[in-house]
C-alpha cells in the first residue's frame, strides 16, 4: 500500500456552503433610528433625525416636505442648514419626502430606508387620530346645534301661543332657525370675523320687542363668524330679559391682540343663576363650546349688588 496515498485518504464529505458575511451597519444608523424612536411625536422625531443627519452624516442641509392638506402637493414643513447645492430626494412614505442637500447624501439612503416604515406608520397614525378628533368635535357640534334649534323653536312657539299676533311670532321663530343654521355652517368654516355693531343690532332685532333698554357702544371686530356671534349674543340678551333686567349694556374693548365683549344687565344676578338662565333659555355650556371652537371664552361675573355681566373674550387679531 502506498503510504502517501493512505495518508491523503479522507472520507467523503459534503462541501460546506460559504458563510455569507452581512455588511456592517454603521452605529450612526442606530443613532438615527433611536433619535426618532424616543421622540414625543412625528415632527419631533423628524427634527431629531435632521439633527443626527447633519451632525453625524455631514449632510449640508435637510428639508422635510410633508403632504399638504389637499393631499395632492407637498409643502416645506422643516428646513435646516444650507439650501443650495446638489439635492437628493428620499421618500419617507406617507410622511412625505426628505431632501438631502450636499455631496454626502448617497451613503445615507440605507439609513433613510430603515426609517421609512417607522415614519410612514407614525404619520398615518397621527392623521387617523386627527380625523377621529375632528369627527368627535363635529358630532359634539351637531348635538349642540340640535339642542339650540330645539330650545329656540320651543321658546318662540311658546311666545307665539301667548301672543296676540301669533303669525308674527311664528315668522320670527323661522328666522331664528335660519340664523342657527347659518351658525352651524359657520362652525365648519375656517377664519372669519364679525362686525360687532352689526352682530349686536341683529341680535337685538331677533328678540323683537324685549321690553328692556339695550344700550350699545361697540365698534371693531371679533375673530368669530358673524352668524355664531349673533346667535350667542341673542341668547345672552334673552337670558338677561328672563332674569328681569330693565337695562342691558353691551360694550367692547380691544387691547393689543385681546378682544373683549361684555353684556351687562341689572337683573337678578348670579345669586339666582336659575333665574338668569330660566324658562326656555338655553344653558351656557353650549355657548362656551361654540365660542371655544373659534378660540373664545365665556365667563359670567357678578355685577355689584344685582345684575350679571357675561364676558366674551378672544385672543388673536381678527382676520
């Protein structure tokens, strides 16, 4: 036997497949993902990601283009660093596009690809939450306006039944319903400003002959749709009448970006809150919710020994 051949004899074995070596991932990639993951919301997450991109990846500038409200275009939501130079657009799913500026953008693409599903789902979740919140507010608004219509119609019908001129009062009831529907449409609108003098005059006219003296000294505007302000004013005036007021003062004050409208009466006052909002007049909670939708507040204050002062306040310049 040939010893050399014997020494070189091996049992038959299957050839092992070569081990695949995975490419090393930069620690920067983990820092980028971590910066997004620990953020409070999507905008904060992308802001932190932009900081890491510029600091660790030497990107000259970064822009985040997010979908506009119409969904058919993009708008610059965030811009950091240099805005001139070679531009590389990288999709981040439903959240829009990141535009990297400079010559160092190409190596960053794998890191952005890892972020894409996170940002995509985060954007989708926030949009869904916003739509749910909007639907909830609209449902609340519908409930409020249904209550407003029911109370105003009931009040007007009761007045018609007790009046010697029912046709006139029924006509006024229909006009009141029309004004409420205008307020409901205004509730869904964006922006708008009411002329105070017009809103007060129309609110007083809505009451017909209230049997009280209404003294007004108002000018300017409030950042709320005219139909909504008219509706609130009419009910505040009606509450004052129901509280036994003989005189109602309506005044306005504007300082810088704060606008205040006050309805003061000499009725029963806050010591008899049931009297202030008595009869068929609507409670104040609906008024507060209506004004809050436009950034306004409504507060009742005691006026000396007798009487009540309803104060409507807005912060922000009328459009």
